[in-house]
C-alpha cells in the first residue's frame, strides 16, 4: 500500500472519530427509531443465549454498587419495554425528541477531558502526524462541548442499601430447556 493511501484513510478515520465524539447528532428521529427497534429485536432474540450472563449479573448486582449498574437483565427488559411503547404509539416524535435530549446531555458529560484516554499503536514514523491529529480532535471536542474541561469536584455517594451485600435468591422461569444457576459472593479482589 502506498503511504498516500494510508494517510488519506487515516484522515478519514480521524474525521469520522471527530464527528462522533465532538458533535454527536441525535437529531434524526427516524434513524433513532430504527436503531431502537433493531436493538430491541436483537435483545429479544438473544434472551435465551444470554441466560448465564443475566444470571451472573443479577447475582452480582446486590454485592457491589458498581455491579448494580451493570445488571443486564433489568436494562434489557427496560429497553424492550421502551421499544414496545415506541412501536405502539401513533406519535413517536415526542418520545424520540425526549430521548435525543437526554442522549445529548449524557454525551456532553461523557466526552470530557477527564473521561478520555487514547492508545496509539503503529509505525513510529507516523507518530507526529497521529499526535497532531489527536490534538486536533481534542481541540474540536473542546470547542464543541462546553463541559469538556469541567471537573467534577465531588462524587455523589451511593445510597446506604450497599453498605452490606444483598444476596438474591430468585428463579426466573423461561420457556427454554436449559436453566442457569449462579451464586456470587464477596471475596478478596
């Protein structure tokens, strides 16, 4: 491959990355609706194959506060219910507009300096060019996102329900012939 071809493709890759990170666009309700529908179908179709993941994340969710946020069954059920509500309404635009506003707000907090890390692998001869492109990307994000340099001076405490572990004992009946059983407990890291 010629160096010119690689440089052109690197420019396209950085342009695409800059567009996604610096100016996330949630202003296309029809595309957003299609993405929600497709993801809901994928989640619904994979419920059987993700049984062990659901069981493990559910069992872990009472042990640590951070594990609660990764509990996948609850989030997948919520997403499927959200998609069902979107499908049954005759006027989905207000729901999608509200979702777009929330996603834009979330993106402005996620794409901040303190949340970003880049690892670059490649030819050392191109490192200066890659470094320049990364600096341009970070400057573009900083210019587009008013919260880019905002520091969070304090962390919000997690509610006291996580002071001690909660061990759940539940059975979820599924129409499948395979059942998954998991047990999670606190241990040494």
